[in-house]
C-alpha cells in the first residue's frame, strides 16, 4: 500500500480539484481529506456518510465564580494571557486564548477551575463513487487541527489495510504548520501543486524543504501553467535546481469551476481533454515511482 | 488607537494577499502613509513579494521555552508526565530515561510546576522570526515567519501581534492565514473589522460559511469581497442576501491581472475596473474608521 499526500504551501493552487481528478483516474483507493479546517473534497465526491464520530478536541478551562477567591495564582501562571479581570473585576478565562494545559486547574487552591474538552468537531467514514473517504469537519476556531488530521489519516490507513486498497490519497491543507506536518507524516510520496506565480513558487519551496526534512520523496505538478509563461519557466528551472521531478503541466481552464459547480472531478467533466490525459499520466507516474 | 482590519478567507487562494496589498496602497494614499501591513500568514508569508523595493529594516527571533530534564536530579516519579496535557514527556523509570519531545511541547510551564526536585530547566528554542520592512510608500510591512518544521504557528502570530504595541499607525491591515482554526482566531481576535475574501465557487462558498460562523462567534463585524466575481455561480449572492451580509466589493476575474499578480507586480498596470474596485473598498473601510 502506498500513501500519497497532495499539498501546495499556498492555498488555491488546485489541490482539491487535482486530488478529485486523481481519485477518478485510479480505482482501488482510500481517500482522505486532510484539510480539516476548510474541507472541500466532499463537495465533489458527494459522500454517502456511513459513520459519524465526535472528535475529542483540546481542553478549555473556565472559572466557577462562586468558588473563586480572586487570589490571582491562575493569572500569574497562565503563559497564554488567557486569564484576565473583566469589567466586574472577576477573574475570567478567554476560551479562544486558552491553550488547554490545565495548569490553572491544578494550581487553583479553591478548586474553582474546571476544564471541558471541546466536542464540536466531527469525523466521518463515507462511501463515494471512487472508494472510501475519511473526512472531518472542524468546529470553527477549534484548536488541534493537526491531531484531527492525524486521526483521519490513521483511520484511512486502517480501512485501507482492511479493504486491501492499493493507495491512500490525501488532500492536504495549505501552509507548513502543524496540520501540514500531520498530513505528510508517514506518506510515501508528496505531490506539490504549484501555479505559475512568485507567491506559489515561494510557498512551494518552503513545503519542499519541509517534506525533504521528513525524508519523503517530493514530486511537482504545475497547474494553470499558461497563466504566466515566464513564471512557468522560472518554476521549471527552480524545480530542476531542487531536483524535484515535474510530473506534468495543466493549462488554465475555466471548466474546472464548471466541473466543481456540477459536483464532478475535471476528469469526469472533460474526460477527453488534454488536462485529463495529463492527470492520468501523473497518476501513472505516482503509482509506478 | 489604530483601526485593525483583518483580511481572511477560510479557503486559500481566494485573493487575501492581493486584497491586502491593494488596500495597503489605496489606504496609505488616503491616510498620509500611516497604514501598516501585518503579514500573519506565518506559514507562507508572501506579502512582501509584491514590494520589490522593500528593504529589511529589523529582524528578531521568536523563541519559546522548551523544558529540559536533568536526569541527574530526576527521580523518575513521572509527576511531570501526569501534568503534561500534550503528551510531550516520556519518562521510563526502570531505565532512568526522561525526555521532552520538543515538537509536542506547548511551553505551558506545567512540568516545571510539577517537578519537586528542580530537575527541569528551560532552554530557548527558535520557532520563527519577525521582520520589519521599509523603503516602500506607506508605513511598511511587518511579517511573521514560521521556521520550517515548527508546528507553533499560533505562537509566532501571537508574538507578531505583541510586537506591534508600540506602533503609532492609523490602520493595521492583518493578512490572515487560510483556514478557520487557531492561527486564524489568533489573527482576527481583537480586530475591529473582518474583510472576508470569497470566490463564487462551491468551494469558496462552503469555506466562506465557515468563516462567517467563526467571526459571528467572535463577535467581529465583517463584510465580504467577492473576488473573481464572474467565475462561478450565483449561489453566493443568495447566501449573502439571506444572511444579510454586506458585499463590500466585487472584483472581476481578469486573465491579465492574474498574470500581473503572478509576477508580483501589483504596483502598476492593474486593469482599471479592478483598481477602482479596490479604491472603492478602501474608501468604504476608511469611512468605517470615522464611524468607529
């Protein structure tokens, strides 16, 4: 079994559209939406949800005012500036700033602080026309999206092993921080989707460095390649410098948006297009490498 | 006090940075060059790429305290392990092993409180840096940059925002990271207004709804900029109408503008209807400033 994660650094380069098309190109896979912050893959895959689970997120502390003596110990020890005095001079905790370390709860001499685990995030196992999809929906403003990504991936692995799937394909998040680290950890290969802009190239360089740090092979795909031919050339030569194989170049096509509106992958929307044959070739290269 | 405006989106690539950079130009013209751009997309900071003349003025490291266990003093009682909510400490008494996993540590200080044997000390670990750029028209750019491989993006954003306290600007423009989780909360919290940049596509609408839920939860007023407005479907308008959300601007898709953006040249040659869209948006936000 092979695990491939699609990332980009910069958002909006086409990760999810490419992932959906790769899914349409290759049968026998388990899909995984690793962008739990702003999960979109399900909009194309139209999943039939079979299992819904609650994700136990991080802790958030709160102060029971009737027990609080106002001693200030919690405020002094909080490293996250989450505890402050409100307009009535009562000690209160800003739930968004609380990191969930529970130190205040342990230190409070009046036992006035209690923590609760957030439970506003869900994760799902679904059936789709391309195979099993493990995906999630994070409550707005939640912490721990890296942990939720790890959980989604672990379940995808288990399901892939059980069903004898040949590949796990993960749609990753933008950025280089904890959700991206979680999405690429344990992958056999990473595909970086780049568009011909200096920002995308800059961000791709950062994720290439990140993925190489994990010792994972990196491949690139240049999307919307004809939007700026000069920058496309620049990207090509930069990839050569980094020794990152460029598996294909897909020209800009407004049909990608049309396909999305119809809930289709581009490969289903325009199976005979040049872009679709490039996707198939990328799939073959990823699978054989 | 400066007016703080956050530019956010949920979905990546909708045009946050483009909007931020264009607003920077227009608002600086309207406010005597006293508008600062704060790049909070610390995982991929690239606002400065649109300012070829920008010069690095100062740069400082962002560090966090990482505990180190002195095994000569440690009694392997495992109290620190119990205190650590992030599973960052591994203690195996039979083999006298005690170590902190740096990548899991949130630097909360609980383990030090737990230890009765003064066996835990701390060292500074670099997680990123904060760089200030000048040499461009306007108050300049301050950028947070997460060290590659670090998972502490929220902490870098927090330090970045703290570093602005002594500033004396009219307006602070915060360019937010994509997504809706803790780094976005850190960026938008305590701002006066959110500019949500959305594309009229199914992905764009889905992620916009998540952002709207977040900003409502945080009680931050906001409006929406529809970017690449002619490239998608009308559902977004129905949604915004039903929810009573103000459309601040509509920016059309333009292939030539996309090419200009791609080269990082947002200084000139911007199609008039796009430049005018950003000008009107800036004026609207400027008026907001007077009413606050």
